[in-house]
């Protein structure tokens, strides 16, 4: 039998996925360019994406799925692979074999399927192979994450990025016709509470974070119109929240500046070349805007483009069109920053739910000045935000962060002005 020749010159699945992401981002920024006062994600499209088991996608995948929802008008943020949709039609019998699902009368249920002509959306899932350096024995990555740092040093970790294709369950399948009860349940469970016009949004974990000085650096509310992160002083300055239109606007501006603070050289180290007016500064603004938009959406809020960031829309489009690597760099940094931020917020929310008070000493990464993240902490953040669909971290993982002494920077501010 003649050997089949495969074309290996074309783009692989990963390249095609990045190209799709770039295309979605370009289209979305062009739409914002027409009206920069519109939010990054509309209220219907900003609900945080999850799979059918309820597990949330990580920051990078979530952004792309929200962009797709915005583009297509999807209102239910539940996604599934082809196999997961097909799996709704079968159960495992007593003999271990797959059997059709039956209704209460013993009749086969209508088949659930992807609607004809629907196109999937790619997502990235990183899997890890963990191998002992001496014995070459493999262990589960979940077991590796539970180890102390000394034990982890005995293993090599090999990441592998895989591409999966997913469909919006409510909009791209026949679920509503074939399983109306399940469809209604999914839609009902993923509805956002409707806000009345002029309603003020409050976000208690953020209030606790600022009042209790629980962020990595001080956050000061100062009279005036300045909203920025000072690198040399390692502090965030915001106008009083009462001067903002609503709580969403205040939170969005904090998330933006908090992203800058995470980029300092003693944390995630993004700001070295980000001088005001430079190309790197424009990139940093996009990272801060996308992170703020993602984190806002994660907690049910919308994020508008900052007025001073709108000036960079043309620059962002140029970079997206010119460099295939641009979207990878931006989304990787967004993923890391969003992971750190949601870890902190979620830990505070857990304490609120349990009626506990939090103090600086409750965060081990605050034990030395300014709460810097060491290399070990950075590795944990990168692994945590990449290895699964869920961007949340456990309290135990957050406690594994350690700190080092800060270094001064000559750059006074990384962000000027704000949009209210």
C-alpha cells in the first residue's frame, strides 16, 4: 500500500489558533476604535466562560471566548467540545459499554448535536509531564503541586500546549430542542443579575483590599484627577471613589493600575522598557486594559476603555497586524497578571464569607517590604494560570509565595490620567 504523504508545510493547530485569536482581537479593537467609550465586553458577552461541568476557563481562553461571544451575540457562557456534546447522548451500561440515554418511558432520548455549519472556537490547555531527574519515574502533576519546594527540585516538568475546539452549548447545538429541561437549566444558572439604570456597583473584596492594605503595594485615594502607578514609590494613586461615575468605573481603574504594579521589576518584571510614549509603553497599556477587562468580567462588571489608553488603539492594531508573536506576548502577560489578581480577590472573598478578618500577616508574601514575588512564586503563577481552565488558586498555593527586598526604579509613573 503506498504511503500517504502529509503536507507539513502549512500552519499547525497552535498557529491556526493564534491566527484566529489575532483576527478576533483586530476586529474587536477596530470596533472600539469606532466608539472608544463602549466597554471592552458588553454586559451580555462579559459573563465568564465555563465548560459544562461548571469549570471556568483561564484568563487567556476566557478573553477569546468572550470576544467570540461579543462577535456572535452569544448570551450563555457555556462551552463544550464535540466529544462532550456527543457524550450527552450516552451512558455507560453495567457491562461497561456505551449505551443510548433513555427517557422515563425507556425510549431513547433525542440526539444532541452540533448545528450544521457551526464553526468551533479554539482554546489552549497546557498539560504537564513530571519526571524524576534520577529514576525517570513519572508522577501526576497534581501530586507535584502538593510537594514542598525541596521535593519539587528533584523533578523536571515538561509543559505541552494543546489546542481544543469548543462550541457554545446554547447557541451552536440543538440542545434547546432535544433537551429543553437541560437547556433551560443551563441558561437559568448563567444569567447575570440585571442592574437598574444608575445603580451603584460595590465590590466588597476590593473595598477590604484597599482599606486593609492587602494589595502588593499601598493604594491611596487622593483628591484630583490623577490615576497612576508610581514605580519609584511603589504605590497606586486613585481619585476618591466618590468622584467616579459608579463602583464599576472605580474598580476597573484599580484593576488597570494594579496590573501595572504587578509589572514592576521585583514582581512580574514587565516595565523595564516601558517609558512613557514608547512602543513598550503602548504594549503595557494593552496588557493593563485587557487584564482589567478580564478581571472585571470575572466578577460581573464591565470595563470601559480608559481615555488615555484610547490613544493607543492604532498602535495596537499595527502591532497585531505586523507581528504574529504580539498576541502571544500580550495574552501570556494578561494571563499571569489576572491569575495573581484573582487569587488575591478570591482569598479575601473566602474570608468575608467565613466572617474572618484579614490582615497583612495573613499573606505570607507580605512578610517583607512591599510583597515582591520570588522566582519560585512566579513559576507557581505561570503554572497555575496555564495548566487548567480554572484561573482560581487555592489558599495553600497562594501561601507558597515568598518575597524579596524591593529595588528602586527611576520611572516615576507608568500610567497617567483615567477615564471615569
